[in-house]
C-alpha cells in the first residue's frame, strides 16, 4: 500500500508505555509510514522507543517541541538526528537564534526541523491571556516567516492556517497539520480542527492523527478509512 495517502498520515503514539505503543505500531505497519513520538511516550521510554519503531521500518517524527537556549536546541536536534528521527519540532516562539541553532544541529542529516507556530489547543482568547494580542492566523504567519529566514523548512500549524501559509509561501514550506479529525469524530481538546479531506485540499503535506486511530478498536482499519478520506480529498483538490 505505497500510496500518497499512506505517506501523508502521521500516527501520534501518545501512549503511556512502549507495550501499548508497539502494539499499535505493529498493527499499523502496512497502513501508514510515519509515527509520532511525543513527550508522554519519550519521557516514559526514552530513546530506546525510537530504535524499536525504526526496526519496524516506520519513519519517526520526534515531537518534543524544543524551546530552550540556542546551544541546547542545537545539541538536542543533533541527538535526534543520530537516533534516526526524520522530523523534530522546535517552538518558533523561542526566537531566531534558537531556530538557527536547531537548523545547525540538523546539518549533515536527513532530519527536517519543524517550527511549531500556535498550538491547536489555543484560540484568540488563550493567546490574549499570555500577552499576544494578534489573532492566531497572524501569529502563525509571522512565526513561519521567522522560521523561513532561519532555514526552517517546515511548520506545524492548525488546518485553519494552511491556505494562508500556502498563499504567502507557496510550495517552499512543508506543512504538518495536527488538529485533524475524521468526519463524525470528536474534537477532544483541540479547538482549530478540520477533516483529513479538507486539510489535504488546503495544502497540508502531512496530517498528524492520534486518538481517532490509536483509540479505535482496530487502529489499522481506522487508518485505512482515513487514507480513503485523504485519497478523496486529493482527487477533488
């Protein structure tokens, strides 16, 4: 099943331990190419889980959302590259020096540094509560521009900002989109969401999908259904 739809799905393995993560990974191997390891799983299991997933021929997106001084970000990204991760995230709100450090840490590897713009759990009210008066879309566009100036070639944003990013940056930017929920699925704790078909039509390169797949009775069947939605979206794009 080597299809564009398969390549676009990144399954978020937000599980408490390796037993549950690897059980899902084993079930998904012929349905998806990518998995995401975030803070919960990485804190529980450490770098070993990356090796275990790669042994299953899965591509790994390490989503730790680094936000630290430039040297620490550089060395953390370098470590992620050594582990064989192919994507890793930093918070673009950490500034240009940190972004430059992260890009430097990825040099000589195939790792793509992704800049997190505005978390999908945030809306305008939440941003104002932390002192940011701009609307989420404005903040996303400005942070993406900062990242591009520093050599960050990809961003993480909600589905609502995809079209604006494509309009401003064209195809020069890789867009990874969480907050994707299949039709009739719960939005859980995310506020700026979309369906898979709508997200790919808007121009997303990758869709991060967690609970609609990992919480399903059959993760594989759920992933295949979502792949069908993506294929339909691509056909109408």
